[in-house]
C-alpha cells in the first residue's frame, strides 16, 4: 500500500490545514485493508486537537410531523405515509424538563428541534423565547436549536433570548441534493448557515450519509462545510424508515462509516465532529471505533423519531475507552 497520502494526512492534520479536495480523493481511493492504518492517523489527529474529552449532545423533538418538504429520508413529510406521531409545539416546561434529563446523563449541549422548513407561527417563536429565557437559569447546558430556515429577525430574537448554537444541515452535496429534496433550494440552506454565523452563533451543520451519494459527493459536502466555516459537523448515517422513498436503501457498511468519519476529521482537523443518527444500526459492534476514526462527540438519548441507545451504555463505553465527557 502506498502510504504517501496517509503521511500527508497526518502532517496536514496535525498542522490544522487538512486535506485538499484532490488529496481527499487519494484518501478515499485507499483499499479496504488500509482501515487500521487510517484509524491510526485519524486517532492521532483527533487527540492532538481534542484530547480525551468527548462532547455529548442531546435533542428533543419539540414539534413533530406535518412537514411540507419532500426530503426522501424523512418520516415527518406529509407526502409519505409513515405513521409518524404528529403534534404541535411542546410547552416550555416540557422542553426544560427534557433538557434537565439530558444534563443528568452527561449532555453538555441540548437542541430543540422542530419539523418544517420555517418557524412560521408567532406563537411558536414566543414559546421558544420563553423556553430559552427559562433555561438560562434552570439548566446548565449549551442552548441549541434546529428550526429550519429562519429570518434573521427571528434568529436574532432567539439569540437575544439565550440561544447559543444553531443547527442546520445541508445534508449532501449541491449536485446530489435534487435527488433528495426538490421543495427548496440548496442555497436557502447555505444562506441560513451564513445568517447564523453572521449573528455570532456557534453553527452546527453536516449531513446524512448513505443516501446513494458517491465519495465525490461526500468530499464536496465536506469542502462546502469548510468553506462556510461551520463550527461543528454532525454526522448522520441513514436509518431507512418505512414509507419513505429510501426505505429499502442499504448503502453503508460499518467500515465505510468509519472511513467517512476519518475523511471529515482529516479534511477538517480542528472541528467538532459529532456522530448522531443511525450510529447503532450502521456501525453495529464497531461503535467504539468512531473515536479512533476522528469523532470527538456523539448524540446520546433518543433521536427525533427513533429510539437511541441507553445513555448509560454510552457513558460506560467512554469510560472503557479512557475518554471522558466534556465538562464533567
């Protein structure tokens, strides 16, 4: 095996520069039997920038279903018959209680997530303002939200009320995006990220892997995130849901998932990289290797519409690996 690209990856990873697009192409061309050589490099880069601390985050599905978008992976779209639970915006106290529960099992960041393209109802914004203002004194977690494509006015109001981080995925590459969603433009997502950055929020943006995209699409997505200067990259691996167009997709192996994580770490050496949805399903018994691959964070607890692993199992896994939750 030609180790040149891994030598470059290590050097540029430790320096913080990261692999270029052309170098990333050489990286993804490495054979399957290079996995442990890859992990050795990405582990060194992760530890150099992030040490032994792991950032734990949690979410709550504050408003479920009835989304007008046609995202091919999503059970919350009204276009698909998925049987997903539908409910309006949760009451502030319910969201605060969920944040307290998440803090209890080690989460240092808590995100309020709502379905839909935009937060269109004034009463929903009012409820979030009340929630954020109350959370500041009641819960010691970083306050995050994922609310779609917001106007700058609404986003600023939420920031003034205590919002610290904003999450908005761009999902995949610009070229592959029309295969996944046709109800809004890619540039709308890009502008949402830019608006949050300009307001001084910590910005979390990533995508979903296993949609049918190529390695070239993956490289393009990561480079877009680099160009946008996002602070944290959430990695989701597709969990195919019944009733969606991608319900029969089977595009990932555990080894491929690890290589995706490593690619992101080696292109974006100093960023927060958090493994989120689809972790248990796609990585199976290789879940502990996400940290050797370059992740320095993971989502704990339940996901939006599917159950997650017992948080105590995740905490035990970190302890077994000699890692520790950030902030504890």
